[in-house]
C-alpha cells in the first residue's frame, strides 16, 4: 500500500456538457462563449477538441474563432448547467475511499492509499462516465504537482503516471512554462537568465535565483522543476477565492467618463455576488482590455476587509485610477478577492 495523488480533470468540460444535451453536435467543432453570437464581441470560454484543431482556444475573440473555424457551432455560456454537472462529478468522486480536494469546477485531487493507482483511476473514469456520461483524464503522481502535470499527457480520457523516476525523462527538455505555476512571463525572465528547460531550471542554484527573482519565488521555482511539492491534498470544501464579472463592449468605449460609469455598474454586480457569499473582501482588481486586444490589470487593497457595496465600488474606482492610458476600451472586468 502506498500513498498516491490522483488528479482528475474532465475533458473539454463545458463543450462536453453542451454536446450531451445536443447529441447531434458530437464530432463537430463546438465553441462556447459570450451569448453564442460570433458576429458580436466576446471571447471563447471553451472549444471542443474538433474546434481546437483549427486553432480555437479559450480567451480568443469569438470573431477570430469564427474566422478560423467557420463551420463551428457557437453556443452561449450556460453557467448553471455546468455547475450542476460539476456537482454531480464531485459527488461521484467523494464516493471513493479518498481525500477529495476540488480545485475547480472540472478538476480535483484525490489522495488515495492503494497498491494499484491505475486501477483506481480506471474505476474513477468508469464511475464518472456512468453517472454523468462525461469523460475525464486521470494523472497519477506522488504529489499534486506530478499528478497535475501527468494529466496533460493523458488527455483525452487517458491515465498517465508521472513520478520522480520518470520526471526528467518526460519533462526535462520541455520549456519551463510546461510546469504548473510558471507562465509565459516567468518563462521569459528565466530564458533571459539562460534557463530555457525544466532540466536547466532544476540544476539552477536556488540562492542565485533567490537574489534575482525573490527569496520565496526563486527557490520555489527550482523545487517545481525538480518535481518537489509537499502540499497536502486537503479535504475541506472548495471555496472560491474571488468573485468576478466582466463585460465586452460591442463598440469600444472611447469616453473615459463612460468607462467609469460602466465600471461602477460592474462593481455593483460583483458586490451583489459578494453579499450572497457573505465573506469579506480584501482587494479589488480591475481589468481593462484596450482595443484592439491589450489587457492590463491593477488592484486596490482595502484599508480593512469589507463586504459593503460602496466600499467595493470605491475600491474599483481607485483601481481604475491607476490606469494612466486613456485609450479606447473593449472590455472591463472587476474581481473582488476574499480575505483568506
Ligand atoms: Mg478540464
């Protein structure tokens, strides 16, 4: 018997839920985003594998998606249906003799004691499919980092094991942003320091990285590259870290008084979500996407944790005040981060 971490990740979750209720869409490129009208502005939430083959991915403007894949079926986002499907999947996972840590609506870690993690993974897949008709991929590792990364190699509907024994064989020559937690920005900084691959990062001197990237971040990056992660699988219920709303404007807002008015409306909607949640907010972040598609964010920390609408609104306005460029705006977003 040994301790394993399994990472369960639903395959093309949102698109899969849509295909389930519209079986005629199976095998066709499906794009979910905005209100489902690709002639309008908005971004892709999820694309089916068939649509991804045309270069359509989440975050892409709907119009670009329509250009890349004119035959795609476009559907509006139906959050409630996805949440219902998600709850059913998570309830299924909780039937296993395991610690279940839900980390998003379509993924969870399971801490399992078993001599045969592949067998458990196959049982999970079968039971999730039986309960919801949805496919998932299961990554297996000795820690969360390994399991999470393993999943990427098992897609779709597969099972993949990644441990310290196979870590460098599988990941060693990949760029550092193949690691969970390293984005393109950090990867670029590392490249600038002569560190291009996971193997090179693993061999880097943690002290040197600490001086260049920060005392916590530097050594953490090296541990990441070595596949080390001692964070436990925690069975406490999943709680969202923030509430957010965003709007894409059909015409760019050129008048910044109007930007401010729209921001206030958005902040009020977020404040309603926060009130429903009942937890205090510590920071409000505003996202501005300038035309054509350049995104910037600025945050404002509250003087004291608060739930009141006017405080959230004022914080959003303060964050907006940090945007100095007054160019036309295509999208606005407000995120209220809960105090942890
Ligand atoms: Mg997924």
